[in-house]
C-alpha cells in the first residue's frame, strides 16, 4: 500500500512538471523529445543549405518560426553560424 502511494505521488509530480504527456526527457535535459527532434531537423536543414534565412529553415522543417529564430540565436552565440547580412546566416 505504501509503495502504491509512493508510485502514485511520483507519477503525479511528473505530470505536474511535464504535463499530461509525461515526457521524462524534460526532467533529465530540460528539453522534450519533440523539441530535440525539431532541433535535429533544423540542424540537418542548416547543413544542407549552408546559407539560409530563418523563414526558409522554418518552412522546410515545419517548425514554428519563433522556435527556429531562438535556436539560430543560440547557434550564433555559440559561434556555429554567423549573420552574412540582415536575416541571412551561414555556417562557420
């Protein structure tokens, strides 16, 4: 009985943190498996194109433009890409 209550409490806590989908990846990495998959797809497209715009990547990836912009900003800060001209990026 105590074990069942402990399991129930743990599941309830996970649902509160992760939502109904219970994506445990969020607990471990702070990124859901869906987001990680989207980031992988964005990376693939960036490498295919070499030079790109946020809009172009968002359209090809089928990912929200705001999410793509945030990820590109992150890559820029990390020195992975640079802005060739306003709104146009290239891999380093």
